[in-house]
C-alpha cells in the first residue's frame, strides 16, 4: 500500500517537473521562433511583420499573423512537453 502511494507521489512530482521544464523550454524556443517568423516575413514580403495591436494594421493581416504565431507557439509547447516527458521517463526507467 505505501509503495503505491510513493509511486503515485513520484509520478505527480515528475509530472510537475516535466511541465515546469517544458514551459521554460517552450518559452525560450518560442521567443526564438517568433524572431525567426518575423525575419522570414520580412525576408519574403520586404515589410515588417504585422503588429496586431496597432489599429492601423488591417484586421485580416492581424488575424492571420496572430493565428500563425499562436499555432507555432502551441506546436512548440507540445513538442517541448513531449520531449521532456520522454527524457524524464527514460531517466526513471534507467
């Protein structure tokens, strides 16, 4: 019985640690990705990336840019969480 509780506590702790590490990793990678997206936009269009917060930016451009950056951030977060979880599971099984 106490082994079950200990195992469950270790799993909960690992999950919290994995989430924290993945969050920090995805934040750092996300900033780099945002810069890369802005660079790619400028390189391909010859203009700065749209600023969704400016009212002078057409709604359609602001919406597309927001969707692009949000989806990119979500994919990065998902990938970071999965990589960290796999690495932590490998460490626990070793």
